[in-house]
């Protein structure tokens, strides 16, 4: 493909970095240099924040209908460019086009929030002599730092509600996946967004990510990524202005398969969950617990599905698994596989890697009976590596499934509805699938995790909550106050 030059989008214009620096982006499949990307400096971040700050008064003063027009237009433009966007993520990430749903996902978010931006407050007559109201108002300048595994998904799920609520935004892409967000940035002006309302910068966590996290004029920040980076952002926010934070920080998701489960479906779906996008998804069920009586049959079915995966060129429709995103991710996954070989049994699926451009491919790996305290059971690998252990009782299954600092997604397979509900209630996870597993979800249900997997929730119905401040207004009204309430202290 033609070498791309990716620049920052600040105040409605594309610009190089203030110091002129760029970094190279290589295809993880072909090794080809696909783009030279501007590396944001602290000065670039400051320029983007200044543009957003200047644009905020006019943008926030618009009606929801007025703000909705460019959101709706952007949804249409993304839909029309879906095939192009899929190819860009295939080039930067090795993401197979056969599994690309991101354009549809992004369009849905921008379309929904183009019509749903009507924040509601409350009113009260419970304080004698007063009519009290609460208002929902935008923070002002907000920020988003998005991950590399599904860039357009996170671009839309953070940007759409923040803008609909009346905020202006500075968004930083991942250094591994700037291409599809850059293509959408090229649509913003035509869609009708005024300069400064949306600003997109590219670069690494240092200096750009740190500059955003510590900026005194950014009032809310949404981040999806690793728990390690989340801690750094939280510290920077605390050391600056206590900006409001929304975090989704990954997982080590368990799936529990009871002996009465429909094994074929459970094996097929749990295999897809961990092997989809070469294991590079935050809510993949990387720990699978199977009741002993059916473990042998389940493992055979799971292995058959994993062995049938087609690894290869992400631009081919028959490919359902591409390479790891880059050499760093590949080497990380391989280190975990070597660690797992020391502590448990490994079952090689035999899914063949391609004969060409095979450098960053990892054939699916299944570990059996790993110790619960082993690294491959405790740490997020972000690769096509499944750990399958067995259990005997419901109580044991819950205990080992919950023995993790992560709590993003969990699932349970059983035909016993009472057991399903007991286990769903008992699992320490922000989301639980019953007779289904990730990536199954619902647009209108809260997305987010327990424990170390995050802070806050995202969804169609809840996302705007985190992008709006709440204000209480106490209005004294002459003629409403009775003599018996003359000394009222606002209801206290």
C-alpha cells in the first residue's frame, strides 16, 4: 500500500508535531512500512487543549439537536468507508477483515448519541419555601486515550457520548493503531464539527499520554488499556487537578462449564472468545473451568475448534486469525507460553501458521491443569492462549473463578437455571454471560468491570453519566414558605 503520513488533527487542521518528530508503523503481517506517524509532544497536547477550551462555550451552548447533526453525518460517513477502515486496521494491526465489525459499531454509537443527548435533571418541592432543581452540565475539555486492539470501537464509544453531552475532546490514539482513527479524523470537518471540538493526537504514553493525564485544563478522562498504565494515569490525575476518570483495564475472564451444559456450544463459543483477534481482546475468557465428568469431552471439542482456525493474510476473507499486533506483543505472548510449559501440560492445537510472513503468528495454545497461582492463570496474556482447569463442585468453581484481581467478564454454562443465577450472582465480575460468553454483550447494558478491571460504566444508556457534572440549585420562592417552616435549613 502507499506509504501514509499521519498528522495530528488540532483546531480543525492537520499539523505535524511541534518538533517535527515521527515514528514508523509497520504491518505485523508483511513487515512493510505502512505509515510515518507524527509523535505528539507536550506542546502539541497543550495546543489541542487550548483549541478545545476555545471551542467549548459555543459547542456546549448548542441544543442537543444541533450537536447531533454532525454526529449523525459522521455515522453515515463511517458506514460508507467501512471497507477502507477494515483494510487500515488489517495493515496496522493484522486484524482480519472477515471479523471486522468496528465500522458498524462506531456508526451505531455516533448515530445513537446524535439523538440521545438530552440529559435530565431532577426537581423537588420537599423543602418548604423552595423549588429545588438539579442540572446536568458538561465538564468542559475532556480527553480519551484509546487502546490499539479495536481503535475505532473505542474512538466512538468515548467520543460520541462526550460530544453529545456538550464537551469538547482531545483524543490520543495508540501508537500501534493510529490509521483508522486518522481516517475518521479526516471526516470531521465535512461532517460539520466546528474547529476545536474534536482534536486527535498520535503518539506514545510518554510524553503525550502523560501530558494529557496531568493537564490542568482537562476535567474528565476516559482510558481503556492495561492496569499498569491506569495506575500511572490515576497518579497523574491526583497530582494535577483530580480530573474525573473512567477506566476499563482488562481482564482474566473465567468461563465455568458444568456437566449439564451443551458442550458443543460451550466449546465453540469459549474457543472463539479467547482466539478471536488472536487473543487480543480485554474480555476474552482466558480461564476455562470444566466440571471433571465432562472435561475430556469438552477439551476434545475445544481443541477441534481451535485447530480449525485459519491463520494468514488478514486481507483474505477466509482468514479468521491474524498475527500479533507487533513484535513486542508477539514476544510477550511467547514468554508466557514458555512460562506455562514449566508449570502445566500444554496441548498444541496444530493450527498451521502461514508459510509466508509467519514471523508474528502464534498458533493457538491450550494449557491444562495449570496451578491457580501460576503466571498464566493470574496475568493477562493478550494472546491466543487458553487455560483449561477442572472442578468438582459449584462452590469450588466460584472460589477459583473469583481468585483474581480482574473482574471484567465471566460466564457460566448450565441448563439449571437456579444454578445459573446463583453462580451469576456469586461471580465477582462487572458482566456475566449465562450460556454465552464474550464478546456477547448488549448496547443498553452497563459495560465495565469489578476490582482491577475498571472504574465506571459505558453503554448507550449510561455513557453520558460520566461526561456530565451534576449541580444542585436551591431556589427560594416568596409565598411558598409557611410560618411553621420559617426556620427551615433546606430540608436538613
